[in-house]
C-alpha cells in the first residue's frame, strides 16, 4: 500500500478549519498538525480533529508532506514560499498572492524546488461548473453577478482579489483566447479598498465578459450566465442549478423560432472535500494539479489589469 501522506493546515479560521476537517476524514492522509497564531483557536481545532496544535508554520519543516495555506491573503507569499522551499507541496487558498509580482515568485519557487503548488479556486470543483463544461459551445457573451453582504473576512485585499477572482478563474478555464481589452470601475464603500467593482473584458475571439462584484450588497447572489449561438445557460453556483434555454427552428406557419427550457438540478456535493482529495492525489502521483500555478498566474495577471483600469478612472481614486 502507498505510504500515508502527512498533512497540515496553516491558518484555521472559518475556512482553514474546514480544510482541517476534510483532511482528517480523508483516507490515506493523516492530519499531522494545525497551525495558527491564535493559540486558543489552534488548540480548539486540533482537539476537534485529533491532531497537534502549533503556533509557528516553520515548525512543520521535515514533518509533513503537504499543507493547505488558509491565512490572510497578505501572508500567502511569505508562508507558501517557506513551505515550498522546505520541500512541502502547497494548496494555496485564493487569491494566489497580494500582488502579481509575489504570485510570479511563488510559481518560480515551486518550479525550482519541484514542488506542487495548487491554487484554491474552489468553483472548479462545483458540480454545476463541472457539468457546464459538457454543454458550453463557444460562448459569445458571459455575465457574472457575485454579490455578498459585508463581513470583515477578506478585507485585507480589494474585492477584485477577494471575490471577482472566482469568476475570472471560471471564465479563463473555459477559453484559450487571450484578453485583449479590459475596462473596469470600482468604488470603496465601507473600507479603504475597492468594495464594488465592474469589469468588461474582450477576448481575442470576440467573446465579451461582464463581471459585477460587490461585498457590500444587501443580499447574496452568485450566478454566471453564458450566451452562445444555440443556447442561453444560467448557472447558480450555490443552488447547484443550470437553466438552459435553447432555440429550435420555427414550426410550420410561424416566422419565429421556438424556445425550449430545461433545468438541471445537481447534487450539492462537497467541492472542498473534492478539491483536497484531488490535491492529495496529485501529491501522491506527482501529476499536474487541477488548478496549477500557471492557472493562478493567469487570474493574477488579469486582476492586475482590472485594478490598473480601476486606478485610471475617477472611481478608483
């Protein structure tokens, strides 16, 4: 039998605690430790998962094979770089880093140390997005709405890095075309960073994507819509639902086509468990991760263009 993998989670806030529980339940993996600067929090999650509590991620060197990094975004570069240099494979929560320069350096470190660096773009494991891939046929227009009420989570970065990255990754994973133009506007509302943003992207194949993102909205909404030559597809990320509207030729005696509707309800699944299981398989087999450092860099490069566009407008001042 294959040797048991030793895992750790660095940062056990709300999301990191979920990572810890998924590792603890995963066959072939032993959760060796959880790490948090809040000693009481580390002990609490360690007790729940029957593992050790540590206060410093540097203590992990030589004792684990893989880690999840679920700390605040501004610390991603420092912690992930240290783990990669220590010979540890890393599942790094999005955003990949706080800047494109830091993200590029992380990718370079992973390459030079022959370590796996998987980026935690969780929507890739959403059952609705997985099913969508078999239906998409060269979409011409994409529209996204990702809205959330305000919380203090994630405010160390702007809303583009905090929330819009989810939809950017999904869109980029659906096309090989390059972004040839990006126009964006953003407004700081409750923090000193951009809290509401709109971006309009034009791709080399003519496709247009329009993204609306807010972390100060009165209600929660996470939807993405695709318009292609034969159908309109509406995906509700949270409900795990796809609505499909197709156009059929006009019936005899009519000048207008017929629109048929179909709704696909999918099992809720457990995207985080699937993401972590995929990461563990990648570590064991030394194959390319589902969301690679290159994928993460594509998103970071695009967020940089969007933020530059916002900064060039009055709204981003």
